[in-house]
C-alpha cells in the first residue's frame, strides 16, 4: 500500500460514511469516520519514506496504530497541529480536532447517536476548517 492508495482510501471512507449517515446507520458512520483520518495520517507518514530508504523500526511499528494522536506524532505533524490550534482565531479547527482525536477503534463496540456521527463527520469533512482539509496539505 502506498501514499496514493491511502489518499484514495481516505476519500472512499468519506463517501462510505456519507452513505451510512444518509441511511441512518449512525454507529457505523461514527466508527468508519475515524478511518478517514487514520488513512490520511498514514498517507502523511508514507510521504516521509523516500524510495529505496529503509525506515527505522520504531516508525514502522508506531505506524501500525489506530491512535490518531500517536499517528500525528509519527507523521511529524505535532508542531504543525499545535501551530494550527494556536492560530485558530474562530476555534473551528480546535473544536473539530477535539472531537476527532477522541475517536478509537474501540468505538466499533459502542452505539453512537446521530449527533455524534454527524459531529465527527463534520469535524473531518468541513470544507473550510475540517481536519481532512488540514491533513491534505501535508500528504
């Protein structure tokens, strides 16, 4: 799987979540929403790996995570994230990130409301301030 594959998967997951939301499948929509961000972050990580370079073991192992905050660090985006939050005058992105960062793969075992699913999807896909828009600038 390469960077382009991960970018495409992020878009595929975004479309799938929209279908789930439109069909009132809120728990599935919430759960799948996190994978939009995970795929985008992994595309950012893949961008760092140069062709023919052998990545260090810690980066490789840490990349196989579903923890979005950890993946931000592995992608070396923590400083950019902090800067984005510090310069977020209207607090949209800050609020969106606070929603997204709490997603875990364990959410598959929970039921989620329409509000929760809609909020995380909005936080990720908002065309002006969403987390995916920010991540696309880095992958």
